[in-house]
C-alpha cells in the first residue's frame, strides 16, 4: 500500500512555466526568445549564488528544446558532445581538460547554429577559468540570476506542492521558511519528504509532520 501511495504522487520536473521568476522576468523572457530562435543570440551565460535557480533554468531549457523537436543535453560540471542545444551547469567545476573541451564546443556550436547555455557562480570575468574561455562566455547574453525573497519562496513552495498534488497550508509554509535552510532547492527537498510522509500516514500536511521531517534531516522516516 505504501508503494501504491507513493506512485500516486505526480512526477515534478523543472520547467520554464514552474520557475518563479521574481526579479528574473527579463532573463526568463530572454531565455524563451533564445530557445525560440527570435533573440538574435544563441549563447547565454547565467550566474548567481547556490540555490538561485540556475540549474532549474538550464534543465528546463533543455526540456523545452526537446519539446520543440531539438536534440538537447544538460550536464553539471562536465562537457558533453555537441547537440542542437547544450546546457552546461557549474562551469567553475571544470578542470583544464574540460575547459578546453568547452572552448572547442563553443566554436563548434557557433558554426552549427546551435544553442549553448552555461552557468557559473560568478560573472564570466571573475571565473577561475582559461582566459580564452572566459572571453567566449562573455560574448553572448549574460544575466545574473537573483535569488527569491520570502514572499517569492512562499509562492514557489505552494506551486511545487500543487504540482505534486497536495495542499500546503500557510502555517506550514511559514514554519518551513523560518526553520528550514535558506536556499530553495533544500526547501523543496524537505517539501517532497513531507509529501511522502503525508502519503504514508494518509494525513494532510501540518506543522507537527513538518517538524518530524526537519528533525530527521529532511528525509521522511521509514
């Protein structure tokens, strides 16, 4: 019965539609234009602190490209083979060999009219990468991804809960924002664990159940 209940929960995946834009509305619009081929630019670099939403946007962009009939690849801290659309997350993690590979991929993608999205924790000029690669990353569109404020995080949590098919009471949201970690990815992990626990116990989301999840380190108890 437990497995059956878990199977009922809908899969959640990052999309451009479920990204809470906050102060990133211009960025989101530019990304949609890049993917739609109307931006006049096919290379985009995103930067910002951990948890600001860079990975969400890159994964969502790859999925959107596939929906448009393009081959698309998303990788973190690595460089894949070329596709019509490539998204490389965490550029600061690339070793020297991978940096050379990304430089060569950039040139191949430009020649083949492909789309290349790259993210990092800092603006291109401040990355500890090869000079030629830093220069290439700064040639296209460059946007800082701004983290969400408390109100925006609240909307993001409620949207995530709705996508998973359960109601998130306001007091549960506020307790999680006060006592959970500050970055959105960590908050969503706790929310997913709360959903699993609620399904197992056949109970609605509540502050006591949330406390149970938080006390277990973010994982619902077996």
